[in-house]
């Protein structure tokens, strides 16, 4: 029944995707380029039509571009945002057919086989694509053919009703060095290439050249598989009668959490940020955002964390719909439960994460911080501070000698000689040395621009005073002097 259907492929190429994305948000009059760092130099990655008319082109260094056109305006490339924008365009293109995939960083490929008649024909479908994309402020070139390779060739190199055989060999998606070598042999068009003996070409250029040619001509099939949609972690419930009590809202949230967490478990993912949306009968809505200190998918642990936010909700005349969505998810592989966590007097797994989450809902997760070890023997650089919710505790604290619990900026004391003083005055206190251990010599890290340590080595001593203070002192041999930098517990 379907043997007579002719396969048709559309290639949508957005030649100025990066620059158009910037100009949609902030229009610019005149030459505009997007730069990307390559080979230790900023080069033009994308540009608008005005920049091309000024003599600029892709791959040109930005320094040369400014020499040609001093008025050019530039922005650094954001490949992540370009990819997200292309994803949005892919979803929009699914209005024409369900089979839409990516073609490099700036294009889409559509299998419109059997779908063109819904738009009145292929010409009408392509016209609708051009008009809609033009209204969105994007440049677009379209290619329509029986094969994916030919559609790409027409989109990138086609001019009017030009035949595939008349297009340059670069339209076969070949490497630049292969295109240059073919041109030197006088093979400048696809027609000239297809009329040449295949065996010598295959021996010289390898199988890729013949594969690309056969794909464009339809001798070898090239699949056009649609991109799979990422899993969507959300659940919604519409209520027959409005509710307003916090207990009722928590009950609905509990029923939504169970299937949501089951889906997260099936994908081996954990929720990091959850959003509970409550829609009222007056069409107003309130959102309760829960940011978790660690990826979770246990409904019994997550549900109590919503209590504070639900208690502050203004239900108005009632809530008739509740939606729960895992806005941010992270991988959470299944792990073997060790025996020492089951029962006993130890702390339950995840108890610290739950505590950080509860405190974080009040003061912000970023304000709960922990110390982490750093790879440096300099006391001031031997640790780093990171948000506890976005870092894991480390057990790699290593030091050749004990380090003080309190560390502060060096404070000078009046003392002479390379041995610790028997008596000295610090912070208006008269102290007497009881026991001293050391020295521990620490040299500066010459590769770091730290002016405090550029003066030379330090000899550190641990000092126990008769008055009960346990101090960390150092002596600077190159510029004799004593300083107190820390205090032990």
C-alpha cells in the first residue's frame, strides 16, 4: 500500500543562528559579529548581513575585522544558548511533521514524507516555513530533495532551480582538505565527480567520499531519526471540589509525589529542585519552590519539607488544581545499602541533607557552607569554602603537622632570635612559653601571585603557654620577625 510513496526530506539551515539570536533580544544597527576563541585568538563565528557587506567573513580574526570595520559590534559566542535555541526551533518545526532531527549546530532535518498534502503541497509548506521564520527575525535557507544529503546540499549551496549535478563538491559534506584535493584534480562539481571512475577515487580518498556521493544520489540510505524527547518529571491533579486546608494540600502533594518519584527511580534520577503550583478558583496561582541539598526521590523524605511553604499559602476561595514538577534533576544511580546503615545507633542516611534543606528554605542554600581541602601547603590556601548543598564532604585532609582550629592574619609580636621567645606580649596578654615544637619550614609557592608570601620562607612553631593558650607562631629568617597566625583548641 505504501510502496509508491516517495520519500521527501527538507533541510532547514539557519546560517546566522548565533547572531540572529542576539539581535532578536537586542537589535543593533550596522555590522554585528559573534566571536569564538580559537587558536588563542578571537575569530568571527557568526555575523549579520551588514557585517558581510562590510567585507567581514567567518573565520576572520576579530583584530583584522576591527581594522576593516572599526564600527563593528561584537558579542562572545554562547554555544549552550545557541543549542537551547535550536532545540526550541526543533519543537516548533514539529508542526510540519513528527520526524525532526538536528543537522550540525545550526540546522534541522525534516522527513516530510506523506505530510506535505496537509499544507496544500510542498511549495506551500516551504512558503509557510519561510514566512514564519522571517517574522521571527531569522535567516533561513531551505533544501528539498529525495535524500538527506541532497537536501543539505541544496540548502547550503543551491541557487534557484539548480540541479544536484551542478553543485560544487563541497555540497557533499566533505572535509575541506578533500574538497581542495578534488578541485586540484579538476573535479569541481558533483556531476563531474559522479562521472569519474570510482575505483581510483576510492583508493586515493578512502570510502567516505563514495559514501557521501551515494548518500546524496540515493544509492545508500541515510536515516532521518527524530530526536527523542527528554523525560518530563511532572504530575498534576484537578480537584472536583476546591480545597483550602494545609492538610488537604499536603495530602494531594503526597499523592503526586509517589508517581513522580517512581518515574525518577525508573530513570535513575533524583530531584534537586521541585515546584508545587497551586491554582485557585479565581485563576490565580501560587508556587512553592523547594531546593534540595542533595538529589532525592524518596517521597517520605521530600513531603515534610513542603510543610512550611504550604502553611504560608493563601488559598483564597479554594484551590482546584495542584501541579508538582521536578524542575532540576540530577543522576542518582541505584546504590547498594551497606549493613552499617541499617538499624543501629548511627545517623540515618540523608539526615544531614534534610537538615541543610530545612535551613536552606529559610536562609538560602548558598548561605550554608562547608570547608573543603585544597591542594596547597600554604595555610591560607589549604582549604576552600563551598555551599554545602552543592558539594560533598571530603576526607582528604592531610598535613605533615597539626594545624590550628582558628587561623587569622599574621599578628606581629616583639621577639628576637630564631628560637621561640620565653616571654612575649600578644593581644595585651603577657604569655610565658611552656613547651614549643618545631620548626616546620614552609616555602612560598612562587607560581602564585601572593604578595604576603613572596618575602620568603616561614618557620612555624606550635607553642603551649603556661597561661593555657596554644598558639601557632612563625619566624621569617630573611626579614627577622615573629608572628602569631593561629590558635589551637
